[in-house]
C-alpha cells in the first residue's frame, strides 16, 4: 500500500502539502488510485499467484501535492514524501519517479521517497505537473506496488503587475460634450491566478487628465468630467490611467497606460468677415467670367463645419457681377457677369453674405451662423477700339451697279469719353479682288470694280475703323454683300449640236431636239423662246417647232436630200429669254446628209473621198509643209519687230493734267519729292502697318492725312466716281501707265529750306526768270528745258 506524507518544512511558509488519506480495499489484480483502476503487470500477477482470493489492508490513497512558486532559496525545495507499507526501513524498497519534469524539475530519494524541486517554479509558465511513482524490490527489481499517478500543483503568489496589452490608446470625443460622455474603455490584464486571493483583482485610477476626464475604477471606462470643453481652446489631451492589483490595497502591483484624446470639431463658431468693407477695381475691358477679387469669412471650426456659402444679397451690381465659392480655400470669388462700360457706370456696390450650410441645432443659440460685408468695385477706363452700330451689315446690290456707287454708309464710334475721330478702311484679305472701296472719313462703302453675279454672287468683306489718335485701336465689322441678278447674259445652246438627215428622209421628220442654258437666274424662272434666225426664216429645207418647255424640235420641210448635191447644212437658230430686257443669241445647228438603209439606219455621211493625184509624191507634201512653216515664222518675226518699234506712251499734258497731283510736302529731297504714291495706302491704312517693308509711299502719307485732314472733310462723291472709274480703266489697259498714283500739294513752302517751289505766289513774272541753268542738268531735264525755252550754247534746243 502507498503512503504519501508531507513533512513540515521551515521553508514552506504556509505549511501546505496536506496529505489525503483514504482507506480501502484493493483487489489482488488491480490497485485503486485517485478513483482509477490500473491492471497489474505480468510480473505482479505471477508474484501474487499464490495469494489468490486473499485481501490486503491499504493504509491511504493520495493524488496531489502543492508547492509554492518563485522559491528563491539555495537548497532544493521539499515537495513531499512517497512511502509504501511494504517498506520496512531497511532500504529494500527503491522508489522511482517518472512523468512531467521528472529528473529535471523534480527529483526523488530512491530510498526515503522524498521529492524535491530543483528548479525555480513559475505558475504563469506552468501551473501543475503530472508524475508517476513506482516502488521496486531493490534486490529483484520486481514492483512492490503498482505504478501510481499523482499531480504537483504550483501555488500562486502576487508576482505580476497588471498590464495594458492594447495601449497606448487613441480616442476622440466631440467638443462641448456633456459631462459623463463615454470616451473609451481601457483593460488591464494580470497574469496571476484570479481564483486565488486578490492577486489578479485590478482597480483603475486616473493619474493625469483631471479635471477633464474620469475613469471607472472597476470597468476602466473613461468619461468626460468637465463641461464645455472647447476644441478651439485646447484640442489634445494626454490622459494616464493606472491599474493596480490586490484590489488597490497597499502592496499591490500597478501598471499604467497613456490615452491620447482628441476633441473633434462641432459647428459651434459662426463665420465672421475680418473686414466690413472691401475696395476692388476692374478694367472695363475685363471679359465675362474674369475674376474681380476675393472675400473670405473666417471660421474657427474645421472640415465640414467650416464650409462656407457666399452669395450676393444686395447692391446695384447684382446683374453685373457674380460670386462663387472656392471649395478648397472657402473663399468667395467675385467675377464679371456682364460686359462693363466705364462710360455707362464707373462704380458698383455689392453686399456679400457668407454662411455655414451645415448647422447643429443645439448650437443655434451661439449664432447667427452668417455674416455680411460690403464690396465697392471701381470700373477703370481703358482705351477701347471703335464700335460699329449695327454690329453686322447686309447689303443687296444689283450686279450692273456703276463703279463708285455708294452702297452703304458704315458707321463706327469711339466708345471712350474722348470720342476720338475715326478713319475707315477695308481689310484687303477679305476683299482680294478689290471690288470695294470705303471712304476714309465718312465710311461710305462704294464699288471699285464691276460686279458680276455669275462670277461672284456673295462678298464678305471686313471694314476696319481706326482711332485717329491711337492707330493701335482698331475695330472691325463684317459686311455681307449680295449681288442681285440682272439679265445680262443671253441664252445659248446647252452644247454643240450636230444633226444627221437621211437622203430618203420624209418631210416633217424630226432630226434634232435642242435646248439652251442661261447664266442668269430670274426670280420667275427660266423660259426660252426658239425660232429660226431672220436670214433662215424661209429655209426650204428645215423648219423649227418651239415646244414651250425650253426645248425645240428641228424638222425637215421637204424630202429628197442628195449627198452629192450638198452634204452639210448650217441652220441658224435664234434663242431668246424672258428677262428684262430680253436678250437673245443665235446658235448654229450643223446638219449632215447621210446615206441610210431602208430602215433609216445611217450608213455613210461622207462625200466622195478626195483622192490626191498619183503624181504628188511624199517628198512634195513635205516640201509644201516646210514652206508653210517658214511663212508662219516670218509672220511672227514681223509682228514682234513692230511691237518693239511702238512708241512709249506719253501722257498728254492737256488731257491728263487733272489726273496727277504733285506733292511739295518734303521739298529738297531730289527725285523723292515726286515719288509715286500707292492709292491703296489710303484705302487701308492698317494694311500699310502690316506690310513688312518700309514704303515711303504709304506710311508718311497716311500720317499726314490723319493728322491734318479735318473730321468734317469728305471728298465729293463725283470725284470718287471719277477716280475709281479711271483706276479701273487703267487696270484693264495693259499698255497704259499705272494710274493709282497720288501726289499732294498740301502745305508746301512753309518751313522748307528751299521755300516754295510753286510759282503761284511768285512776285516776279516769267520774263524775269532765267532758266538757262536747266540745260546744265543733263538729258533727264531736257523736257523741262524745252518747256521753258532754254537753249544750249549753240543757241539750239536739245
């Protein structure tokens, strides 16, 4: 029978190790231990074979020992004692220990059965060990007792402080929250045995964070402890929580953690403009949607609670300006809504409101959550280009209008207060054919060349208006000219007609249907009338029938045509239109006489072939052709020689003196005084500025005209018509010299070193003047010397 004992040990503070004794009976083949049955081994059965049916009295049964953890002594810690009833104390019994930790953590004295712990035990690492004990006959090695199992439990002591495994903590709570609002719950864990004593009983307390927060000592729930905590005053809090075991009693172990608490924002601050008056300015030329300025309302809140909505609530510029909210920076952007005009209105006043769109009802008493400011906007004047009224022109002109006819008065005005004078011109890129001309001062749009609807039916030209004092300011307007149709084209055959008539044709037989075309486009539509020309009215061979559908039939008037008598007929046909006036033309129908078969199919339309004489050889034909070629070359040579001998065109003084104007504006420069001037420079002053090269015949002339010509000065329309007509005639005549030249006689003499070259104010007569020096100027002045009767030294004219 097994006996276990636990001797008192001075190192065992609490005298633990109570032995449990149980009396019972044990079968010869089994041993009862801790309520379990184990079968005997084969050796045990043989040893007990002679004791069948005998019962032995057992003293006690045990199942566990207790040992204190964290033993720090130098000697092995006594755990307990194993003892068998068969042990007589003579050392014949040998005790063996096996199982968890046997020989490593626990050892046994094989003679006495004393068990010791040879390592430091930690309950938090392992709370119990299961071992097996066996008693053997030291001499024979036979088991004296069945192998039994027992447990050694490690007794807990308070050697672990509470720990916050999830710390440090981060939490947030809305600002202005009521007292007692839950923030976060913290939890500390104690590794000691919660079932034994108070080692694992934790109590929470707050070491840092008062008076703003509190903690529940039992649950670790953190709550707000102060009302009206304002994020704008203090946003971040660092709270330190302590957890202490032993129920918080003196001597308990403690652990701490940090809780970082942030006050989240609520909309408890209304927006406010930092200034009640804003002063802004904008150019009158600012385009629509351009930015004028920005206003901002400050809001101490953040995020959605600081969002702003700006609007115009009052003022005299509500229809001229607009305001938008920048979502990124929460500013109000004032923009131009309509075109501005300094001349119409120089300043505006706006009342701008900024408001929070997201409100919290519990903070409405802190409002109102909106604010207003006043914005004064000044419109600054800029030099604007001339403006046309209307902004587009549409003109209808008959195509037979005379050159120089005014078809429209183009009007532009300087919108600025100064109201500068305007000069007009045509953008030549829009009128490359130069069909039109505009008066530089009056804006009268005239025709400069004949118009032809059949050539160009629409003209889209651009008229420019330039400020006299600031040529860089140029306005433009589109003028659409529709050329109206005039009946100026006679109808003609739609194509070349060639008919065939059989020799056996009958009278009244249809040989051809003809039709006509007309380039004109009358409103009532085209209608053509056909008849034989007067010289063919009594034609005995053919007749004509007008079908009244713009076609006509050609019919035979007789039968019996003979190819050998006449193989071709030419029939003149008169075609008239329905225009006003009526125009007509004569077309010729060629009719060939052909030989046909009985069914009327053409067989041959050629007359008897012309046969060359046999005596005319190929060499003779080549000689004839060579002679013809030589004659043609001689004719061309004579014509070219006659053209070279043609005298140059000399302008007749009496006939053309009115066509030239000579300018003495820059006397003293030699031949440059009479340099030709291109009249195109007066048509389009802007074109002169765009030309890449310097032209003395354009820029100086434009400057002199724009500087000295009065605003009210308008050239007579008759003069315009005359000049334009002459210009067109000169352009069409390939042999005439250029007519588009202009010289001015303005302001000659005054301020010139050479004084005036004009004889109009000369105090002497021609008889007082001597022009003999002209003969010394060379051949270039021969004509002038002849006019004034100068002679050379021999007494004869050049």
